[in-house]
């Protein structure tokens, strides 16, 4: 192939004996091997090289510079590679498709040969990587198919959750309106005990309505990302609120809830709705798995710059390996006790606490006492990313 680029002048020939030795050494090699001298004239090629390029007679290109078995595009590619090798004085690797069979993909590594700083030529090793590239392409295609499948499943999950949340809001709002009418005396007078019970149920329904609204907003606007709304509030007041909503559930199980310790300072900067969600999740599990007629001891405490919430109940021992996985997605507290559970409540609780730059924990003892709790900073850092990725 003609070019304006100049190649080194031809120097003393190796001698036919050297080329003959190369032929004997490389001819049985499964990879293609070709040698060009210092003028880039083809001097030697093994059988595998000839097979790759469909060469039946070596004499058609040996001792010639023009590779008639290559397409003009491949000739130019090889010429440019050779020029780069001479300029950089370093090996180069590249990929080339055969012009007689475009489905065959070859990997070529060409290296310059020097003897006492004298350039002797270029030797190239050719490998057939068609199968490797096919496997790689199939893997990539399967990977993208998997991603597409996961996206479809995620869309289905989000649609299901959004639809379920929307369907649950209507009866919840109806319950709230009915309870408000009862408390106003629209259907007759109610005594003090009835009022206390109705107010507790109303608070619980309002909490449920708020959670459903948050859930719908999450899937509608953020695609599984919850934005935290920080405000200063009393964690102690929130705990009393949660306990009052769970008190009848606890009584039904025969579990007594006692707040045995209160923090010196219970004010905290956090998302009140999400922290309530965590406390309600933990208390619900604590009551559900507690032994009947036992006491759940709850405490709020200060530790350095953090505010802690923790309770201890009497319930079955949780093995250490299950303690490590209990906050993982789709691994539930119920599974530790061989019961049915989908394992999203504790997972969500962990994500919420981590979103507050805090830590959630479980400790289980073989005397059938278990502790659950969390610690969060009293004051949130300004550089905290105020979102949760579920």
C-alpha cells in the first residue's frame, strides 16, 4: 500500500537460515504468527496465520510488502499500527475482523524486535477471540435484559404499593370522620373511658393516614426516595404518644409498658413522622413477641451528642446470625421465631435511622431478654443529605 510516511532503509538480511528456524518453531503454534523485516516486508508466516486469512500459497505475499489477502481497510489499519510501533518503539494490541469472514474477530499483538538497538522487524501474534467476544456480548445482553426486567418489576411494585395506599386512604378517612362525629356527641353522649378509647383510636387512624400520604408521595414524586423534614421536637412526648396508641394492643397481650428512664434533655432535630414510624415498628414487634404477662421496660437517654431510645422485653432468644440480618430487606423479626413476616418494617426503620445519621441495634440474650433501640444525633449536621433511598 502506498503512503507518504517513510520507513527505515533496508539493512543487512538475517539470512535464510534465521527465517527457516522461525518457521520450524512457530509453524505448529495454534495462534497465527507473522514476521516482517526492518523494511516491513513479509518474511515468515505460520500455518495458523495462513488459515485465518485463507492463504493457500505463501509465495503470493512472502518477500512482499503488499498484503493482497487483506482488504484495503485492513491494510491501512495494519500500516498505521506499524507506523505507531516504530514511533513509540513499543508493542500495540488491536482487534480486526476478517474481510473474507466478518464474523471472525481476531486479537492482534504486534511487537518490535531490536538487537543491540538495531531494529530488526515486527512480529505479530494473532488469536481468534470470536467465542470470547460472543460470550461477552451475550453476557452484556443478558445483563441489560436483567436490568430491563428489574425495572419492569420495580414499576409493578411501585404501582401496586401506590394503588394499595390509595385504596387504604378512603376507608381510613371514613374512620377518622366517624370517630370525630362520635367524639362531638353527634350520636349521643359518651363517658370518659369511651372518650379516652375513641381519642386513642382517632390518633392511630390519623397516624395511619399520615403514613399512607407519605407513602403515596414517595412513590409518586420520588420513585422510592423519601425526603426528610427536620424539625425540633420532644422525643419523650413522641414516645408517650406512641405508647398511648399501643397501650391497648399491649394490654390485650398482657404486656405492661413502663418508661423507666427519661433523658435529661429530650429535644431532638429529626423528622417526627419518620421517627414515629420507627418507634411504632419497634414497639409493635416488642409487644408481639413478648411473653404474655411480662413487662416491656423503655428508656430514653442521652449519650454524648446523641439521644437514645431503647426497650427491653422478655421474648425468645434470637441467634447471633439472625441478629446480624434482622434489619435486612425481606428478613423479618418473625423469621427469627419461625413465623410469617415480609421483613419490611425493620428494614425501613434501619433506613430511616441511617438517614438521620444514627444507628439502630438489637441485642439478644440467652436468658430470653431482648433489647431493641436506636440512637440519633441531637443536632443534625448541615451537610447531611436529607433523603432516604429505599
